[in-house]
C-alpha cells in the first residue's frame, strides 16, 4: 500500500504543474502569466491599455489567446473573442480580430498552455492491478478492458463511470472449490473514478466491483465487493467540446 501513495499523489501534483511547452501547435490556446509587450508597444508608457485610442500597449495576463505560430524569433497570437463588455469596460474593441506579434524569448518565458476540454469524454480503460479490501487486503493482476464515459469537472479532471470485461483467478482460498484447484473466471466489472487527461491520454484512481457467473455455486468472497486501482486509458471521442472565450 505504501508504494501506491506516491503514485496517487503524482496524479494531483501533475495536474497543478505547467504543461510541457515544447509541443505547442498552431491553434492551441495559451494565456500569459504577466503583462507582455508586443512589437507595437510603446515602452515609454506604463499603461496596459491606452483607452483614448483603443490600443493594447501591454497584453494583459490571464486572458486567452490562440497561438498562430513562430517565425524569425517572433510569435503571433490572436485573442479569443471577448463576448461582452466586462465589469469595468469593453475590451472587445481592444482585442477582438487583432493579431499581436511578440518576441519569441518573451513569449516562451511568459505563456502557459490551456487545455481545451470536452463536456463529456468517451474512452477505453485498462486497470493493471486491483487492490481488494476484504479481510486481509490482497493484490491482484489480471487482464481487463473496458469502456468509460467521463463528465468534465474542472481543469482537466473528469468523473468517469464504465464497465469492463476481464478475468480473475478463483481458488479454494477465496471460493467454494476443491482444495488445491483453481479456475480462471470471466468477470464483469462496474467502475467509477476520478481521471486526469492530458491531450488524449488518461490516468486516474478508480473504484469498482467484480461480478462472476455461477456465484451461487462458487461463493467467491470478492463477488460484488469493492476494490480500487490506478488505471490508464485513452480518449476515443469527446462530446460538446466548449469553445473557449474571454
């Protein structure tokens, strides 16, 4: 059990770290961590926005931009549409439909990538092991594969539910079987858990229960009883990917 704790902690720590930036692609969404000057900035002025002329002097942090690529030490971005006037004043006339050119050195030091997430994700999941929590806790590895549906919670976290088909070894130590004998039984598993997704790869902490046929005959002690695991999966399809705006 102690060896599992660092792995569980890793999932949550990883979600709060900056995503690797070397795979940034045209069309990706980014934001800046601090004000950013662009090629048309007036460095003699400290204002972020020059309000009497609707000019962005320094690009404000935390707003969303679409990455348009880098060339000759210059990176280009355009703002995700501002959809309303905002609480203080209307930023639409400052940012919408404008392209900003930024030195690549400044861009790389101040941007963060923002993952676009769908409202619902459909994927495949495999669990390399199960920790069963009945009586003396036991550790089991077996083949399994299933389908999950995930509902977006926050950032890149999803709540998932699904089913799996797999197998489990049944022996005289955990079922009503002749001493010294064992069989491999097919299992149907009900699964739920919290998953973190980066691009289309998924990792999560899952809980579930296994069901077998002929339970009335075998009296398997783990039938319908809870277990937990770490799982890895792959996003096959997203439903309702929201377009990000400012």
